[in-house]
C-alpha cells in the first residue's frame, strides 16, 4: 500500500521563521502596534488572518487585517530570491521519494511565496503535490491542511507521517490522525513539540535524513 510523507515548509524545510518574525514585527510596528518578537515567533505557522487574531485579539480593528497582511507580504517578498533551504532538505525529499513515499507539502504559503519556497528546496521532482492556504477554509492547527495533503497523496491517515516545526503543525497532524515528527529548526522547544503531539523530534532535515532508518519514516 502507498504511504505519504507530508511536510510543512517554513521552518521545516526552509530557514524562514525568523524572516517572518522580523517582517511581521515591522508590519505591526508600521500600523502602530507594539508586538514583542517572541510573541510573533510563537505564532509563526498560523495563516495570516489567524496570526493577526492571535496577536492582536478579537477586539482589534478587523478592517486593518488586510493591510497588515499586505504589509507583511510586501516586506517578506523582498527575500524571495534568497530564501535559504536547510541543509539536506532537498536530499531528504528525494530519498523518501526514492524509498516509495509520496511526498506532499502542507503549508500556509501560497502564490509567489510558495513558488519561492519550492525554488529554495529545489526538489520538485520528488514533490507529488502541495496543499496550500488557497486550498482550505481553515489553516493549522485545524486539520484541513493535513487532510487535504492526505487526499492529494491518496492514502489514509494511518499510512502517513507529517513533519513540522511548530505546535500548530503537531496539533493539525494529530487532529488529522497522522503520526507527527517534529524538527527544532524553526526554533520551538522540543518539549513544546512533544506536548503538542510529536512522536519524535529531530534537530533539522539533515538530522532526520541521517536517522531515517530508526525514524517513523523508515
């Protein structure tokens, strides 16, 4: 039977979390909001609307949300031509593809941002599909992104493993019924990932690749 390896992208395969922190912080600052960077960091991995709501609360001026998201997109877009993939990220995806796994990305990125991330990973030949923010009505930690990735892979939850770097990833994966693997490359502590549902935690894609034989992706 087929099996699927599902991957988050930001902070998992590409070293972008801190770029998101700085550009969201600047977008909030330009709009007159003082949001600590550590709070932004803990929110990275949520879709734009959910991130804004999480940081500014339900009593915010919601008419400002689109402008905040647009400001972040413009600031972050300056980095599209130099987003750095983590070491061995592409090799990991190609190895899994070669081992018979169907590789699908599950990310809140879309459009030009998603294109820039895929160029950074440089492993399109190993990627069977992408479940992006455009494909679902609710982002992580809701299970929809992972469930859509399962649909693209054509496998049941019990035949899939989801790799991510945030608590939002782990919660989404658990709610979708898949095994979850965490990586520390996004800057979230091991204990937080484990509490949110990670079965195992690795340092980064290179560590996972080197440990494949003893991992849930064996």
